[in-house]
């Protein structure tokens, strides 16, 4: 991984041990967040770490990418001994830039890890999640990928109870890989008095947000809105991520990027009169 | 649909005929694009139209939503006789605001239509597509929803050959509804000498973008990047959207928002040593 970038300003001379896995770290809360710092610290124990993360918070960015606008990428020195870049784009942009610009023709990551997100990405939130879009982007590239989220939104959330699991899940994925086209959506319960009970491999719960728009007026009398909302869980099952978190388990949902509702193809073919 | 919005500035007195379907129109190219104008003109023939669309282009926004920032919503008068709002947010925001603010406790849309996008949203592009995120947001709300895209990126694309199909597909969806949790990703071939051959209900092709980052320098000598890329189709099948478009068919892919790779749950449960 010599000469990481082909220009004088960004060139670096970081040399990687060949026998250690290469781990690409990104997130959606931005490169200065506590969650990514925790993730980097854990990953340093497992392999060689490359960070390409947003230079500012990108929560709720879903699978947005930057088209029709330019991107910035700068070296960042906040992680001691770690090669890191901050990118002006979205989490998905970060994975693309790491793959196709920073590493380009060099060795590609053995695993992409994203997070640790400050806040839940269970059930329907997977669609809105920048954390998970980075992991899914990794899976599209054919790299085993994991999005980690802690169900605690606070800026100064306590990640100490999940470090062990972040490490063991990543090591497990490095050892066993993942089915093709699958990224893991891993959510951790917030720190509670009781210890975490274990890991549940489960499905995305049937739940959604019911939004409310709070209308206010700016000093010029023009209205603006804050989107708020309530999370509503319709799911009565015990095999889903909401149940797991509520019961102090870690939820692991294998996610795919083929959105086709395969069973609906036949239904529509039989049903429609205009084919 | 009287008193659409509860404040003096935005209040309107549009009255809807009860026997006509209510159609929510949005897009990701922005409210002034030719594609949404075409869509509004077709939908006027079918039912009552409400437009809530982005005030500026939002291509590539994926399923982004606006959190931690404010939103604007203003009445817009560019469509004669049509109630329309422009929103500063993403396509998904537009559907949420239409549902939970503009219509709130009133009658909800019978169908959500998004587009017509200037450019393809076949295969993997469904993930990056603002057009489709609006349709999927409609499906999350339980409303039959359709994203329409024309495989022609030009600002002044010719939509004349697809108007008939936009109308008939929407009417078909209104008559037959859609399976629960399914939104349609409809892509049209660009205008060619040969007429469109028909409609194929199909799956998302296995294809992806291979990005390239073009590096330039601003007048201050600081580098910036343009993301470009090549689309690579790995799919040899004939039952997918890429095949359909290449062969001058309309592709209709039923899409779901449950990302769970259900078959992988068992694999991982059997495979992992840390459960």
C-alpha cells in the first residue's frame, strides 16, 4: 500500500503487513465521532486499518451518492498510526472512493466495517441509514461488510459493552466470509444494568416511522419545518431485530441489495390485463 | 381537500371530486423538469393530482431523508389548475410531507407516482435512485406506488412514446392494486425508430457501476474530484430489466423494502461459532 494516492499532497508511505487483513472503516456520523473512534480502536487489534469517512455528519443519507457535484478528499491525522481520509461525500461515496481511488489497483479490503452508529438502525431504518448504505456498497463490491449501530443516540454514548462483540463478529466474518451479496446489519442494545444476552440472527422487523412536521417561523416570518416522528412496531414475532434489541440481544440481520420482490413477479404476470 | 395546510400563507381551497382517484406526484429531478410535467399531464387525465416535489434536482439521493436540518415547503403555481408544492428536501421527504403534513388527517393518495426520471433506474441504480426512494416511501405508507424512468438522461428528453404506457400502467395499478409492501420500478426504453415491443415484469439485473474519480485542481491548487463510472452488466439472463430495455421492452420490477436476505439467516445460524 505504498504511494496510496498518486499525487504529491496525498501520497503516503504506509506499509501493510501482508498476513493481516485489510479493514476499511467508515461511518455516517463523521470522522470525529466517538463511534468511529471505538471502531478503529477495535479494528487495530485485528488487522491493518484504512479509514475513509465523511468529514461531517451524514445521518439519514440513505444510499445517496454525489452526482453532478464535486467531492473533496483530504488526509486526516486524528487516528494515531492509522491512514485516514476525510471525504466531503456520503458514506456510499466514501466506500467508492476508497475502492476506486485510494486503493484503486492495489489490494482491496478484506472487510468493510461501518459505524459504530450513534443510534438504532433496526427494521425500516436500514433504508435511511448512511451506516448501512456504506456496508451495502461494500457488499456490492463483493467485500464482506458489516454495519454496526448502538441503540443510543447520544453524542457521548457508552460503547464499552459492545467492543468485545464488534471484534468477535468481525473476526467471525473474516473467518467464515458471508453469502454473496449480503451485508450484515448489526444493532447493539444500549448499555443496561443487565449484560447482553447474546446474538440473534434475525429478519428486519415490520415497523415504520410516523412522521410529524413541526412548523416554525423564521425571523422573516417565513415558515420552516422540523421532521420528527414516532416509531411504530407492528411486528409481533420474536425472530426480528426489534424483538432482539428489546430483549437485550444483539440483532444481526443479513441484508441484500436485490430489491426484487420475486414472488410478486408471478402475481403481477397473472393479474395484469395489459401485458 | 379544503384547507390543505393549516396556515394563512399556504392554505388552499382546492376541492376534489370524491369519485376520482387522488394521485400524489413527485420526482427527483425537481419540480421544473420536463419529466414531472409529462407525468402531471398524464395523471390529470386519470384523477385528481397533488404535486409535492423537490425544489431542486435530487438525483442520486437514494433513500436520504432530512434529519437534523430544517425543511421548507412552498406553494408552487407552475402547473395550471394543479395543487403543487415545492419542498427543499429529498424525494422521500416529499412523500412524508405530503402524507403527514399536506394531507395529514384528510383522504390519502390512492397511488403515488414518481418521475418521469431523466435517466435509467434499472438494476443496481434502484438503490441510488431518488425517484424510486419516493415510490418505496409510498409503499412503506401502504399506498400502491410507481417510479417511472426513461432511459434517456437528456434534459430535453422525448417522453411522447411513453405517455400511453404511463397512463395504462397507473390505471392497471389503480384497478388491481399491488401486493403489500411492493412498489414498481418502471423503466422505459429511449425513443427509437422501432416502437416499444411491450411490457416485461422482471427482476433487477445483476449489474453494477465501476467508478472512476477524475481529479482536478481548483484555482487555489486544492484537489477535487468528479465521480464518473462505467456500468457493467454481469447478467446473462433474459428475465431482468437490463435485458428488457436493451430489447426495447418496458421493464417493470416489483421492489420491496424488506432487505432481509432470508435464506442467509439459516446459513449464518449453521455456520457461526459465536452464537
